[in-house]
C-alpha cells in the first residue's frame, strides 16, 4: 500500500512540475497534460482487464494510482489558479508553493495518523 502512495505522490509532483513549466508558454497546457495522463492511464486500466491474470491486475492497479494522481493534480492546478486570481499580483508567485506546502503537510499528517492508529 505504501508503494501506491508513492506512485500517487510522484505522479502528482511530476504532473504539477510539467504543468507549471509548460504552462508558462501556453496556459491551456496546464490542464491538458494531467488530463492526457489520466485518459491514458484509465485506458490502460481497461486494457489490463483483457490481459488477465496477476500481471494484468498489477498493471491495472498501478495505472489506477496514476489516474488518481492525475485527478489530484488537476484539482491542485485548478485551486491554485483560483487562489492566484483572487490575490494581488505581488503574491502570485508564492501562492502555488504555499498551497503545495499545505497539501504535502496534510498528506504526511494523514499518513502518520493512519500509521499510529494501525499500531494500536
């Protein structure tokens, strides 16, 4: 299960970095990159059902985690754009980093809380 968390977190981080870097030149790429990643991973999940066996199930689970990561990155990008539009121009550069910092802290606190409850 920890591997799935790592896949989701890595997917979110990679998609956010790609969207941020490529979104500077074309603003539509901010949403397009995570959307394409989600569609591709969802199609691989569907194809993995036809593959069958444990290999097909493993491929499906990994790609489902990538799909969840792409959905989370779309939500983060949308929320950061909403926050940026409401703030003054001077704070725009820091809003994305602050939001990402809060998100990471929430995920880490959730994981440590779950681990402490599992040990009880």
